[in-house]
C-alpha cells in the first residue's frame, strides 16, 4: 500500500471495520493490523470473515484481531453488535464505515428500506450512533465514512426509497453515497459539540478493482459491456490496496481536521496516491445534511445524545420506511 505520509503506530488501539471480508475493507483491516491495531472484522458471514482474518494474520502475525458478525441490512444485527461491544472494557478507538452494496434491481432490507440506502447509509448511521459511547470513551476516537465518486452524480437522497417510478440502481447507489458524505459532515459538526476528542473524516477509493465495481458495477451495468469494463478497469482502475490508501490516511492522519475528505489525487480522483479531496456541492449543504440526519434518526430509531463527554444513543421511536404515491 502506498504510504505518502508516515503512518502512526496503532498499538493498543482497537478498530472496527465493516465490510472487512474483501476488497477495500480487507485491505484497510490488514493495514491497521500491520500498524499494531486490534481489528474487529465485521462480516455478514462468519466463514468469510474467518478466511479474511487468516489473510490479516498472514500480514500481521500475532495480531489479536477477530471476527464479529454484522449485517447492516438488518437493524437487529446492528443492535446485537452494539450490545456485544458494550461488554468490552476497552473503547472503540476507530470505526471505519466501509461496507457497501450495489444492485441493479429494487430490493429491501430486513427493515423495509431500499437495500443500498439501508445498508450503505442507514445501517452505518445506526451503528455509529449505538457505538458513540464507546467512541467517546477513547482517548482520540475517530470515525471514517467511506463514500464514492458516485456521490457527485446524485440528487438529494431519498432515504425512504419509496419511489414508484422506474428504478435506477445507479441513482440509488449514488444517493446512498451522497448520504454517506452528508452523514459524515453533520456528524463531524455534532461531534465537535460533544466536547470530547472524536474526529470524523471521510474518504473515497477512486476506481478500485473490487467485487463491487468490477462486475459491471454502479453506473456501468446499463450501458457498458462486461468486456469493456474489464478493459477500462485494467487501464484506469487501481488495486484494492491502493484504493484503501485514502481510507487508511483518513483513519490515521494525525493532522486530520473535522470533516476532512480524502481520495486519490490523479485522473480526477480515479487513482493515484491519497490526498485531500473536494466534497461535491450537495455534500456541503448544511440544511440538506441536517434533513438527512433527522430523517435517519426517525427511520432507524437511533438518536444521538451528547451529554458532557459521554455520547448516548437512544434507540426508541423508529418510524420505519414510509411510502408515497
């Protein structure tokens, strides 16, 4: 993995990485473990998680990293992980909200949300809120929200996912990635109000050769053939480790400011060494960020509550998705 800056030693710190069974998530988990962190590899499937953990151990022999089961498309699974975390005496020093899904057809989560919005954004919103007390307990807690260049092509996110017209997988994915950035910017603002030491950053991997984007993924499936995607990817895309570099920098940069955004520096953010990136215009809209936050609270039933230097998440009152004609 490219190291444009000297990454700090992470010995004694505990990180939780979602979507850690492959691609960007596995590369991030491996790098954090190499730097000394104990990494919880969050995975929907324990067997896949254990196989990923073996790869982490190959890179970081002696690591105390482990697998924890998490299905972001099911809020009961999110709450179960948070309950397990409350049993640990140690705080969560670093949460990397990385997991993401793409589908070209309209699908629903266990709670009735559109699958991509429910997994990519709402699941992470709930997870972060429920883990907020553990992050606030860390000496220098950090949350990294992983987005995508696709966010720049999105309109205002439809969190309810109740659209009755023709479904566009690309637009739904782009909206979920914009929601990620709006969540990150609003969380960064609210974390500063906490008065503790929690830093919130965001990152995108550019175009990385992962399972999500190499199978005629977001924005390509409808008008580019699979062979064409393979040719384009061989020229423009970078490997998962290089794609993970901006995420690792967002997670470890000691100079990171609240709301900092990272991505590859070359070819319009498609590839290259990690550097500061520019947020899309809509991601800088404070009114939209507040609206997305408030609706996310309503849908998930997770309300972030800051009290002194301790963050408390209230899980009452989820309204569930609504429909409209």
